[in-house]
C-alpha cells in the first residue's frame, strides 16, 4: 500500500446501521469514555484471534508501523482488554496492543462490509467477521504493538498514577498537594491520577467547592479529601451514563453521536450561564492553555 493511501472499504455497503458503532465528539475522551469503549469491545475482542491486519503508515503521537502490526498481531488471540488511565491495552498471546485515543481518536467495532470512516488508520480483522478499527483525524492518538514484557517499561504506562475510581485518590492528591501549581493542573497530571481530563477535573472542583486556580499547597487536607470524593463521584456518574448507552448490545448508533454522555455539567462549557448554587455567572479563565470553568463565589 503506498504511503498515505487511505484504507478503502472492501465493498460499498451503504447506510449507517446499528453496526456503525461508536462515535465520540470533539471533546477529548476521559476515563469514563475510555472505560465505556473497553466495556463495549471486550466481549467481542477477548477470546478472538486476529486473522488480518490492515495498517496505514501514518504518523500518530506514537505508533503504527504496519509491518510490526502484521508480524506481531496477525494470528494472535486476545486474552484481555484492560484500561489504565486513558490507555487501553489489548493483551494477546504473543503481543499486546496499546491504544490511546488522544484528542479525537475512536476505536470502533464494525462488520467487514461496513465502509471505512475517514481517517481509519488501523483495522484488526477478527475471526468471525468483526473488525476493530482505529480512527483518528487529529492523530494525537497512540496505536502501538509491544512484546508483553515491554508493557511495564513503556514510558507512558510506567508513570501513570492510581486510578481515581478504584485507587487511592485521596492519598495521591495529598501527596501531590505539596505542589505550588494550580489544583486543576495537579488533577490533569496523569502521574497523580490516571484518567482525568479537563471536563471532569473542572466538574470535580465545582462539586468540591474549590477554585481551579487555587494553589494545591494552599488547600486544607479535609478539602483535598472532599476533592478526591468529588472526583470519584463525577467519574462514577459519567460511567453510569455511559453504561446506559451500552445497553443496546454494546453499540452506539452513529445517528446518536452525542459524544460525551448525557451528564449534566455544572460548570464545564457554561461560561456566562448561572451557577446552580448561587445564580452568579460561571466564568472561564485560560489556565496553562486550557479553559478552566468555575463559579468565583462558590469555589474558593
Ligand atoms: Zn455559585
């Protein structure tokens, strides 16, 4: 296949049936979205062998060497699909596939006759006729194939902090709170907690009544504990909302591409709108290049 040639559909099957799968919005996927992808793919992926790999030699944040994918993944049976932070790891008998959705990436399940979406860079055809497709228009994602033993040493995985839902979020925040950085930056640091992104970080700070601009080392321990609980609460609510979208056999119809789950956001994206707590206007401040949304009266 020539350099940069788009992957072509093998047939012209038209329409977007229920198999036209998951579609995510332009918002960056965070822990709940990635976990929902994991739950939807797991029953179709685990136990199945990869019969063919089609890869396009694009330049992502990391990965896709077509020859590598073919040599190591073709013929491999997947044994587990694991999430660590925002990474997904498809463990195979002989190799592991490591994915990160970056800013715009999607991992979708499709039947082989389904046409390829634009920016499909990788296709893993499974026995039984289903395919896992990696689509990434902005190419900030990761799609790497590794020896099983190389996983632990992968630099991105090795530095990940605990899972904010399953792990000790309070301990992680307390340890990180010696930092003079704004607390929002601490929450986004994947070495502190793995899986939080800007949307749920802002929402957790709103729930805990803490300003995203406040220096981490100026927050009292009991407020850090409240923040850890708030992180868990917003992520769990989003996971539950994602779970509801999964009930239709594990797929989200392309027509229903609301992107982020129907979670009611208190502050994120709500600049100028009234705060539910005090009625004052939500403000937006750009902090380290990314928007922070908060209520200056309710969040200190
Ligand atoms: Zn308020």
